[in-house]
């Protein structure tokens, strides 16, 4: 706190990202990164771009990447918005499309950045409780609202909402923007991008940080009706006209083109997830059904904070949220088979 801070800054409650430890030897299963590296083709494209052209600003419209995304999803390039990570895309969505008189709706247990953006942009919200099984119930969202947002699969639960249920939410609020945050969709779900041509109020966000293993590059996107995209472009061009740098433009486009590597690495993560779930269940954990690259698990006899501390002593870090309802859960990212084994060994005999 300083006398130079405005009252606005004094009242902000910022998001706290998962720890990024400096020690290289830790088994890092706390921020849902991909254990496999980016596509070698993406790396080669970025290496080729490391040249004298870096003195020049990048393409403000990132046409190369927009076209790659549009081609991949079978949409027009004016239906695609790009940002510096999907966090930035989400920030512009909150700012430009979710600020209304009625409250924004999102699940009580979901991405903890949503209430932070509400604080930043002065948006009223109503946290809608997940049901007893930690699932989203579409009927709970059929009430007056100024917008709806939810991750699918949800985070930190990992639970997937079927596409028909997403459609039910869209149909229940045809006059509100409905944002489906698909950061983890490639690990077991079906994207709602196939619905954007039928629902002008639908906006789907995705990231290259998870299934395309480029968290360090910071690229995220949104797909929706051109009118929604235009609103986001207006915000972006009033904030930072060059969110996608030269490396990101070519690297992310090459990652979208390397379908084979993407399919292979997603498959490996899914296979490992199934194995880790079975191993944790054998130790007595209850594991929520996950369609993501992480799992959410609790043990009936062991305190979650205690388990996280015990794992940490053995060099394995997982994420523990103190929030009510989920304080006894651990969120564990899926790593390589060796990292997953370190987790299982670290838990020991429970
Ligand atoms: C649900 C959800 N949405 C969005 C993001 C943001 O990802 P990024 O800014 O890396 O694209 C995350 C990151 O963990 C997430 O869990």
C-alpha cells in the first residue's frame, strides 16, 4: 500500500497464479502445463523467425494465425479473435461483453480469475452452485442474467458438460452472451465451436497453453459471431494493438498445422490420466470424472493440505485451494509417466 495508489487499486483483489518454482528438480504438477514439449514444427517456425525482422512490429491482425485457426475449425477468419493467452482474451470479453445491469453468472467452483475480472471491471456476478456431484446443472442458468461464463471441462473439477447441455444453456439465455472457456477441451470433450454459426450469442475461448504445450508463448483465442469478435477487436485496439508477437504468430500457426503431433501428445496425456486415476482410486481416493489434463481428488481419511505438504517434501507440487466446498481436494496435473510415478510414490502407503 502506498499513498500513490488510487482508491481503485487499493480495492483490487488480484488473481494468484500457481507457483512457478525456480528449482528445476521439482515434479511440477500444479499448473496444468503439458508434460510434452511443443510441436517440433512450431519450434522450427519460431527459430526461423528469430532474425533481424524483430526490429519491426508484428502484424497487428495476426492474419497468419487467424487463418490457421479459421481453417482448423472450419470458420471464417472474422470469427476469430486472438490474445496474449486466453487470460487476456477473457479480460477483453469481461470488459467488452459481460458488463451489464443484470449479474454475470458462473459456477461457484470454477476458474478463480472470473471474480477477479469482475472486480477489475466492476461487474456484478452471481456464483451459481455446482450440484452435489460437482456438476453444472443447465437449468440453474435459466434466469435473468447479464451474461454467462463457465469452463468446459470445468476447472478445477475437470468435469465435462455434454454439448447438448451447453446448447440448453444457450437456448435458455438467447439475449445474453454465453462464453464457454474451453482451455482443456482437447483432453476429452467436444468443442462448442461447431455451434457458433447457429448461436450468435456464443463465444468459445481456447488456449495454446495446454493441449498445444505453448504456455510460455502466451496465445489464446475466441471464436464466435463476427459482431462479438468486432467488439473484442475494438477493446484490443484501444489497449494493445500487438498482443501476438512475431514468434507467437508463426509458432502458434505451425502448432495448429501439426495435427499429428497434437493428436499423439493428447492421446498420451489421456492414457496417463486413466492410469493415474486408477492408481489413486486404489489408494482410496475419490476422483471426479475428468476430461482435462488434470484430476481433482480427495481422500476420505487424509487432509488435503497435509497431503500437499507431504508431497512437497518429496519434491512433488500439486495445487490445493482453500475455498470452501473444495478444501479437501487436490488438483493434480497429469505429467509424464515418470512424474506420475513420483506422485504415486510420494503419496506412499495411505
Ligand atoms: C479455465 C481456464 N481458462 C483459462 C486459462 C488461461 O490460460 P492461458 O492464459 O494460459 O491461455 C486457464 C489457465 O490455467 C484456465 O484454467
